[in-house]
C-alpha cells in the first residue's frame, strides 16, 4: 500500500507539472500539456488503478493549491480522471474456462479506443460552456477570442478582409478538431504508457495484436446518430459534430490497423505504410480515407477476406 501511495504521489506531481506548463504558451509547452495523462496511465497500468486514482487526486489538489480551483477542475476532468479510467479499463479481465486450465479475457483494445473517442468528446463538451450556453453566444465568444489573439500577434493581419473569413472557418472547425486532437492524445498516451510499463516488465496483460483492433458495433450506431444530429441547428448540432469527429478519428485508427493487417506478407509493406502515415501527417485529408477503410472493414470484414484469399503460409522446401 505504501508503494502504491508513493507511486501515485510522484505520478500526480509529474502530471500536474506537465499540465501547468501550458501557462507558458509555447509550442513545446502545448506538447507537454497533452502528455499530462501519461504519468497517471503509467501508474495505473504498471501498478493498479488505485495508484492511478491517487495520482489524479494528487495532481488536482496540487494545482488547486498552486494555481487555483479552475486549473484543478480542468486537470481533474480533462486529464486526471480520464487517464485513471483508461488505466482501470486496460487492466480489466475476467476468467475463461474452469479451474487451473482457464485463462483471462482482457478488456478489448477496440473498446479502449471507443472510450478514448468518448473522452475526446467529453473534454471538448465540458469546455464549451466557458464560451457560451447557446450556439450564438458560443460562436461569438470564440470569434472574439480568435480576433484578440490575432490582434495581439499580428495587428496588420487583423485588418485584412480574408482574416474575417478565416476566423469564421476556425469557429466552425475548432470544436471537432479539438475533439480529434484529444482523442489522438488519449490513444498515444495509452500506447506510450503500455510500452513503458512493458519495458519495465510490469505489464500484466499480454501485448495485444494492434492490427486486429476492432471497434464494437455500438460505435457504428453512435456515429450514425452523431452524423444525423450534426444537421440539427443550435448547440446540439455542434455537440453532435464533436462526437462524430471523435468517432471518425477512432475509425481512422482502426483503418490503419486494417492497413497493417492486409499488407502483411507484401514486399513493399514498409513503403506503403510509411507513405500512408506521411500523407496523413503532411497533407491531413487522407485521414478520411483511413476512416472509410475502418468503416468498410466494420461492414465487410476486409481483414477476414484478405486473410482467406492469402491462404496458409507457404513453408520453405
């Protein structure tokens, strides 16, 4: 118990420092800010979820004492408790079989990915009331924030007509983009925590075959509901769009898992995968193709079809 407490305290302090780095406003600080859940995830996966919970509470209390209650709540709801919950789910398992012959069935990686998308949505949703409680006030406050930021950085740019059009676009794009970024950050932090714990020899569950990652059927229905809801006027439509963006990002990650699976055994596999990742990183829009690939696999079982066509491996003579 003492070890769990010490690990939780240390991880919470590290997480709080990473979260508080955003106050400097630099690009490097932004990266550190998004890595704030990582120490909590390492504590939760490497020891147990109680260590993760202690870390989340320690970080929240430390930020409350140092920077005030607003930062404390922002940390708890945006980083601490979501990281603890993902760490808790990652170690969930149930016995299979009977007696000593039985094993453990671990919480599916696809469900962890769905939770990461829901957490990405939640982080944006809880931030929206800070800007307004209806569509008009939310967009007006967000637009005013962008205008102030542009005037502070480049006053001449604020006077140009195209700047207004850019701000209008940002007001529409930023909420779903924020959800996508939060989803990706949750997934990367979970993966990094798993790798660190695995290297330390403390990983309790077997490392999963990520190429077989599959989202549960619930994700498809949630995505359909979110797309339909995004056409509803008002704040509900904005919130639905945020959920839809997070789920599309989850399906894009599943699409890359499909790509890894169907290119196994192909001589140019490394070139194809490198090109796919590079196109998303440098261009951006190919991520939609990855989302479509993930959705197609969910509907048509592409991985199963490719595995069937490939047949059994040929043994050397």
